[in-house]
């Protein structure tokens, strides 16, 4: 009888060791497409402690040097509004088994908070964001690229609700931003980036079949990584920082 670990044996246990070669999953799609829901479903479907999430939105550039009126006029839907180089740097560290201090962003003031969030490496790393597949250096770090494809009318309704309830915006400002930057940048950057996706998930978190397939693939990866020897070495050679 095999004594090697399996996902069944790990049920109810928390994984605290980071694999040397984590699996990095990208979750992209238009605003309000359901990316966050898909990322949350992935976390729910995997053993506790086996997955961490990075949010591309946390890497918006700090605009505390501008007065509120000037900050409101910036295009936050263009790739240049994000410090993707920092995300790439920190993602590489996580892939090497190192912890990072991820920035935190305040959307109401368009500035970064003084405090950062400590993120430890994990066997599965989920990176979520609208513009993930636009930057080649970031795209190259993603092992599986998901694109959440949701109808535009549903997406805009979700965005309106989010910005009203969570980001202190007015309906007028949301409408102006949508026509000025959100829709044009979606057509210029987000929609074309869909060509880089490995899997397209219609309707996001409501697509149970697609999510089951994706989560099943990740569970197999975890199981295989804990069982399979690498280069003739035992499975312990795949684990770091235990």
C-alpha cells in the first residue's frame, strides 16, 4: 500500500510547504466579467494553504502627488496606469518560493496605502486582472491563461454596482469614465488579449462545467507534484521552505 500523499489524504489539512515550481494561473477578462468570482472558486476548490491570489489592481501607480481633480482625469484603464514591472518582479520571487510584500491600493484616493500585505509562496498562484495578457513579460510567467468572457451589458451593470457600493463613485462619474476610457481601452487592449488565452470561460463563476475542469486540472497537478519524483529524486526534492 502506497504511503505517498494524495489529495484525499490532505482533505481537511492545511498545506504549508511551497513547491519549487508553483503553477501560475492567470484570470483575465473585461471589467465586471466575473474574474474575482472565478479566482474565489479556484481557492474554494483546492486544499487550504495550497493557493494564493495576486490582484493586478493592487499594482496601480500611486497618484498621491496629484490633487483629486487631476487624479480623476487620468486613464486608469490603460496598461501604463499599472506598475506591472513590480508585479512581474514579485511573481518571479513567489515562483522561487520567496515571500513578497504586495502593495495595497485605495481607489477612493488613487494612492497606495502605507501598509503592504505579506504573501507567502504556494503550490498554486492565481493572478487576476483585466490587462494581464497585454504585457509579454507577465504573460510569459503564466502557466495557464484563463479569459472570462461575459456580455458587455452584464459587465457594465456589475461595474456600476461595484463602483457605487465599494469605491464611493457617483453614477455620473462612472458613466463618463466608461465612455471616455473603459470601453475604448477594452476594445484596444482587453478584447484583443483574448487571443493569448488557453481557456475561455463564458459567464465566469456561473460556468460550473468549465470551473470543474480547471479546478480538476489543478488538483491533479498538486497530487502529481507531491507524488512524482523529479530527475530520480524523491518527492521531497520538490518542496521548499517547509
